[in-house]
């Protein structure tokens, strides 16, 4: 197991192609979910939920929905972008064998959440911190994680039975992998490249790029 | 340095009271920012910016704004909640000596960000993943981090010169600490308690709580 924080941060990849379909070890999954539940949250509201989806039928239903949304996005692209995108696999929903649907419950934490009165999205931010913890822990456990965002929120809320006002924040494909690639898929296929750190760090005030 | 992922996840705290005011080692800060920049991002858009604020005058200006917002929140509380809140320190803006203002630039990544067509907030989620990476790396480096969310976004955007459409997502107090507390402040002061993992994990579909 690779557990050095910086190694894990560097090895973490968005996984689409590498799932083996082997079942996830229940104890490893428990550690991964516990790491998510240990994330920071605004006013300690812990406003997250995790629905573990293994039913083949539900996985296939979601995969079909995502395939439709892929077409919507593909239809917005021209020329080189369309050709590049056509080569990129965007999900491993069925192959991974496990979907972790992450929800945000704004009613968690009572009527006065400390730190949320001025920034309504602070609760949503907490949920994303939990997702990143989950992703890093899964990487340490040798599992792959792929964050799927080609879906309509209403569709996913309905699929897993989120009652209002619980909002879906992510579908994470979680599963065993032989290995994680060194280079992100989007870089490998020429979609985008990593930018230098200097471009995003500013001293005292934001400076416009040349 | 504590670098085991699970140890870091468990030791991470929201820091308000523990800053010593010692300057942050520049190499440690570079590793922490590099860890943030290594976060996952939708369509590899890397839509984050980090403004490092050390100017005493800017720190004090922001502290005063946060103090006002604290009063706004306090005014919404009654009885026991008001008394409990009065004992809780909510920031170490000046004491830490360094503010890292994190921004989200929705224009980063071109006109077609892969994975954002259906979920506009996916770009914002990427920025929060970077914040969690930063927080964990800082913890590994023995630094404290406090996420301040008692502010108005317009005020902070103006203070550090974010041009539209760049949106402030966080003010992070980052600084040297003697140690991190074992128990979160909000738990120690009786504001909220950690919930059991079982309450937030569901099988196949969301189940309502009893």
C-alpha cells in the first residue's frame, strides 16, 4: 500500500479504463468511507451521504444515461476537438462494479450552520472535501476512482432516491485496478495539459496573465 | 513530518487558536501549493488561483470584515447557541501571518470544459479538491490551516483584485503551529459532535433516517 501523502497525491488518477471488475475488499472500502467522513465541514455539519450502488441494473441504467449526455457534449464540439474527444473513454460505471453516489444535505447541522450564513455554497464545499479524502484513501488502498459528471442531477437523484433537498454531487466509480497510469488520460489523448504552478500563484494581489 | 495518509487525514484540524506567528518555510509552502495544483479537475481545467497575502494591512482589513460578519451570525442565535458561539474563536487571520485566498476562474480551460456541460458547479468542485489537498499537505508539513467563511464574496474579490468572473472560494489562514488539537474546537466547545459513519452510508438507495 502506498500511504505517503505526497506519493498518494501524485499517483491519484481519474480512472476510466483500468477497472478489473474484481470486488472491492469490504475493509478497504470501510477505511475509504471513514476517511471521507473525517473531512472538514462547515460548522461541523458533516452534510454528506454515500449511497453504494452495486446492482447491475442500476449501474447499466446510469451508464445509458451518461452515454446520452456524452452525445450532447460531443454535439457541441467541432473539428479537432470532436475527433480528440471521440477517442476518450469517460467512464467505467459498469466495469468498476461499484458506484458511490455522494449527496449533499443542506438541512444537516440544524438551522444555524456556523460559517454558512454568508456563503450558501460552504456546505457543498464540505461535501467535495469528503470526496477528495475518499479519492486519496482509495488511491492509497490501490483502488481506482473515476468521477463521472456527464449526468443530469434530477436523473441521478431519482435513480438513488434522494429526497429533496438532498442534491447529488458526484457519481464515483470505485473499483479494483491492476495499476494506475502515470499520465492522466486527458493529457495522454491530447485534450489538455498540466499548467506550471507559477501560473496560478500570486503575491498579495491577483495579477492578470500576459 | 507525519506523512502517512490516514494519519494526516485524522490529524487535520481547522486551526484558529494555535498559530505561533513564525514565518512559514518557503520550501514547505511550495510543496503545499504544488499538492493543491495536483488536484483532480473537471476536464483538466485546473481552474484555481492562489493569492498569498502577507501584508499586515490587508490581513487586518480582512480580520475587521470577518469580525463584522461574526456579529451578523451571532445576532441570528438565541440562548444556549448564542452563549456557546460567544466562546468560539473563528479565525487566526492576523496571527497566522499568511492568508491563501483561493479563487475559481470559470473561463479557464476554454469554451468546452469536458464534464461541465451538465453540471456547472463541477468547476467549483475542482477548486475545493485543491483546497483539501492543500490542507492535508499543510498538515503533513506540521502547519495549521483555518478555513474562514465569515465574509462576503464581493468584499474579498475586491480586496485581492479578482477580476470578474473569478470567484473567491476560500480564505485559508496558513501558519506555523506548536501542535494541532486532538479534538475539533467546535466539538470541544459543545457546538456540534461527530456523527457515526453508519448514519451517512446507504446500500443501493437512500434510506430516510428514523
